[in-house]
């Protein structure tokens, strides 16, 4: 823990990121997008209501809309912040200089990951006042808000670890970024599409169809599906009944994310430094 707090890579990245005007501009744009969606939702709802009231049920819908939009923004921003942390150093020809320091491979990878994700966490924390609107009108339990932000944290760590891994394995930043976006798209849209197809095929068998765990297994790594089950527990119950699995989807999601984070960081640390032993063994003896 002490080595993490005294990590020079992490301290340098913190200072450089917070000195940039683009960081504050990014936070401003992020909050403007969420604020515009929230205020626009309230305006449209009150305009269409007969008495002009904003009911607690509508506040719950607004919270769900803001949460899904924020999850989409997280999935969009995380690859851009993490997929170039190592490949960018390689393109600037500063990676070899970084590797000659006393910092271990694990310290460099963890420092790069945390410095990139800390900015995204700062943006999420800055959006908390917007969610206070739901407390003003009611309709959302505090446990739901905590579960939502916990899901954000796990998703950020997972996509960020994958971005660092691809940044380590791939030399070009643009290629690493596209690959990370592709994996994020696969975990969300593609798995949801396959799950919907499998559910449609199962529905063709009639009411006496056998239980099939395929939709559940496909959605184990889908953050959007887990977020929907947090909002609508009845959908999770229906999914568990169809699959015959009694484990809640969010527990399987945590297990899947833990596996992805561990394997991605391990590969990144192992592949950061070139393997010089094999090259030395191939040298001819004098």
C-alpha cells in the first residue's frame, strides 16, 4: 500500500492531468450533457402531464434514464482514457526510459491504470448533485443508488484493465483503442442481441419448453443487463426462472469482472518488459 501511494508514475500522471485545461473542459461537457438530459426530462414530463406535476414514479424513470446514459458515457470514455497509456509511451519513445527506472512492471501498470481511471471517477463523483434531484422528488431507494455506482466502479475497472492490456500488447494506440471499443461493444450490445435471439428461439417451444441457461450465460458480463435487473428485480426473477440458475446476475457479473481484471493485469505486467533471457540464450558462445 505504501509503494502504491508513493508511486512516481501515479503522482506524475495526477499532476499532468489536473494541470490540463482539457480535463476541466471534459468535466464541464459531461455535466452539461447529463444536466440537459435531466432538466429536459423534467420539462417534457411536466408539459405532458395534465396537472403539471412531477410524480415519484416519473422521478424513478428519470433516474433510470440518467443511469443508462451515464453507463453509456463510461463505456465510451474508458477505452479512450486507458487504451493509450502504454502504446502512447511507446510512440513517444519514452517507454524505454520508463522501464530503466526502479519501478517494477506492476507499479507502472497499476499507476497508469489508476491515474487514468481516477479522472473518470472524478467525473462520476461530480455528477452526484444531479442525482440529488431524485431524492427531492422521491421514488428511488438509497440502496439502488449505491448499487448503481458500485456497478459503475466495477465496470470502469474492467474496461480500464482491458484497455491497459491491449495498450501493452498492441504498438499502435489507435488499434488498441479500436480493439478496446470492440470488446466493450461485444460485452454490451452483441451479448444482449444474442441473448434476445436465444430467448426468441426458446419462446418458439411453447409454454412447456425446457430451461436454458444460454441467455443467463451471455449476460454475465453485460453491465447494461445487470443495471436493468437492479432497477427491475422482476426481470431478474424471470431470467433466473428461464435459465434454472439461482445465482443473481450481479454476483455472476462480479465474478466475470474479477476474472477479466485479474487476467488483464497479469498479462499487462508480464508483457510490459521484453523477455531478454531467450535472446541471450541464442547468442553464440565465444
